[in-house]
């Protein structure tokens, strides 16, 4: 049997609105699409007919039998146009448009559907409230830019799949109705009808299942997985988001990194960008020292310097007090920031105060001299040392924070971001990938006083530091790694615990007794009893990645049907109340 491969030609059209060019001149074609715009030039009607693939100009002259239909067609009417392809008269050709050399002389126009006047102009959407765009998402998605984002997203999922299949990963679905896996957020829960008073949790990630798949001998798993996290929403967060989630057996951190770097290489090659690994890597403690953030934007060179030793004999109470308290004095240079006004300096001071600092010390280097309200507290050798350490030149400014390292780091990190935003230094690269490695395994939970995980409770300690689980649990580095791109945390992962003994020790430090471990994590710890292999993996935010690639401000622009920052879908009106009958079936009662 011979079959022809289906094409975009269908019963209703011969071509799409994006494919005709001068080589089609003289052909009779049928196009379908929406009225994107319409103009009347001296009695001749020009309709731009649009579909997903492009826009084609349709012409109806005053004597044309279809003139009346063309005249009556309004924005977003759905038309079927038959006519002949002809060259646009010389001056009218539009080289910037793939179909810009031709037009269709309409011989027949059928109105397939009409449209009400639009709630917003699809061409002039700039001032439109996002709420309106989300309520009429079906119209918003007709805008070529939005359509482009979704199509690219779809194509890139294919790239991801092809690459991972080529490395023998298996794509395996994991349940949506499940138990909670802690990833540091609140769960969304679904009441069970069959088990009164019991609930499923929507997965915060497929974490436990993917690990169990490794314990099942699946060797390499991936999934474009949907994760549900009930947390405060921002422009880069949604209550449900997609991850490229993967897990591999018999690996170390570097094995996972090579797979991810190759994947990024393929994805970026698809958009014409060359990316190659290995990506730079930096220890968590070093990244906090140098950049004040665990997701620094390394397109920019700005670095924080520790100048505690310069000020060890300082007479300045702010410095000597912080140093005596076990703190540090750290500084960052703003190139050409001496132009900042007092008002600017005040704003920067407010910014660091928001991050916990008591204040900000700043100095401007102008006309070969330092100037600062705190200059009198500094000695010549201290200033000379600062100038050398930070390579200060005419017109630069220096900002210093003196505090406990846990406060000084984020303050200067926030300041670094602000300096980048204000000074707009030239980027040293377009795509700055970075691995941040060896986060602390455990942190103290301020509320409970227990240890809690920094990434997830399944992360393994560095083997050479595991012995400290009994003696010094706060000082253990873990096998956790984060992938950062242009200042965005793109993914997190780790090499996992695969023995029950270590996993239980970590749970115990987190305050879970054996019974609680069994109840909450029985599935995974039980599987560890039966020959669990060493394994590790990562989850990478797919919406964020596509957002960066598409250059959007918000990940909502790369998700077909996103929710607002209050978690609502304005088009479907979710969430919504359910009726009494449903509540009863679910054994639920709403109380005020
Ligand atoms: N489950 C983790 C997350 O969603 C990813 C991982 O550790 O593989 O961040």
C-alpha cells in the first residue's frame, strides 16, 4: 500500500498563509485564515489573511465579484479565499515578509465564520491589561509573537526528547494523584471519594517515583513533568510548572552534568546559538563570597571582595564592631558609579537594609580624591589598600557592607544586581551557564529548630563528609548542584542517598521518628532495602528556560494557559466552588 504523507494541505485549503512566494505566480490557490487587517486604497481592498504560518495579502478590486464580501469582512472573520497568485506591483513588494513578493487576486471568498468586535486590538496589545489578555487567551494566542513562543516551546520539547532518547533515556509517566513529596512548598491536595477524610497530593515533583524507577532497574528516566507547588506566585512562578526531569543510575555529579550540558547544547543549537560544556562550576560557599547569591548573573564580571584584613585595625566602629563579632567587611566596585547622586546612594542603602544590613558605606573616587560621609573614619593605608584590591579608577564608587557573612553576602548580592541594572555594564557573554555545587546538606529551620534539607531530603552528603552526620551535621556539604543561566536558577538536582542507613539518619536529624519516616516515605525507604543502586538526577524548569530563550519578562508568555499571580485561570474561571452534592460525595463540609 502506498500512502502519501499528510501535509498542511487539507480539504479546505491548498496552501497556508505563510508559504506562497514568487515561484507560485500564476497558480490558483485556496487559503484559509483570519482577517488580520484590511485597507482600502483608492477603492481597492487589501486584506491581510493570517494563520499560524504567516500572512498573505488578498486583493479585491472595485469590479471584483467578491468586493462586497471583502468589504463586509471585519477583523478576525474567518475566510476561505480562492484566487490566483500574482506578483505585487514593484513598489508594493515587501521584502521583510516571506510572502511579500506576491498577492492573491481573490476570485472567491467564503466567510467561514464571523467575529464580534475584539476586546483588544491584536496588533496594538502593548497597553492591554494582562487580565484582559488572560481572559481572552484564545485571542491573545493568535498574536504571532505568542504563537511563535508556543511553537518554539513545542519544537524544543522534540529536541529534548530526541536528545535524551539518543542517550537511551526512557520517558516514563509518574502519577499525578499521589502522596506528598517535600520540595519546600505547600501541597495541592485532592480529596478521595473512596477513602473518606483522605487526600491525594499533587506531586511537587516526581522525585520519589523517579528514584524508585532507578531502584526498579530502569537505568535512565526522563519526563517533561508537571509539578504542582502551592507557593507565593511571582512572574517566574506558576502553581503548576513543567520540568525536564531526569534521573540516572550508577552516576556521579559529573555524569549528570555532561548529559545536561549536551542537552543545553542541542536546545541552543536549535535557535542558532553555540553552547558547549563543561560549564564553569563553583562551590556554594565561594559563590556566596564572590557574588552574594547562589544564582549570580555571570554575564557580568562584577565581583565582591573581602576586605576584612584591610580593616582589621579600623577605628571605624561599624567595621571594628562587625569584625569583633565574627563578621566580615566586604566590598563591591561600581564602575563609573561616582556619578550616583546622594539620592541614589540613599536608595542603594535602603536596598541593602531590606536584606538585613544595618547600613551601607560608600565612597566615590572623583578628581583623584575619595569622597564619602564616612571618609574621616578611614586611614590612608586603608584607602590605598581598597583602591588596589578593587582596582578603583577615576569615576568609580565602592560600596562596603560590614556584617555577619550570612547578611553581608545577600546584601552585596542584591547590590550587585542593582549595580548591573543601573550601570548596564557590557556583558562578557550572551549565555552564562554555571553549576553551583555542594550546597549545605542541612540548614536549621528557624521555626522548629530542627535541621531541614536545603534541596530535598533525598540528597546525599559528600561521601567524604558523611561521617559528620553524627558529629557536626550543620557542616556537611551535599551532592546538590544547581544549574544557573543568566542569573536564573534553571534547575536543581543531586546525587541521592541510596542506602537506608544514611537516609534514615538524615530523616532523624530532620526530626522524623521511624514511624513518621515509614508513614511519609515508606515507599522509597522500603525500596532502599532491596538493592537500590547509586543514582542521581536533576529537574530543570522548562517554562523558565523557554522564557529566557524567548526573551519574555514573564513565564506566563510561554505557557498556553497560565494562571494569574493569585492562582486564577481567568478564562476557565478556576478555582471555583463545587456543588453540595459533590461536597457530600467527597465527605467535605465548607466551614466559614
Ligand atoms: N525534584 C527536584 C526539584 O524539583 C529535582 C531533582 O532533584 O531532580 O527541584
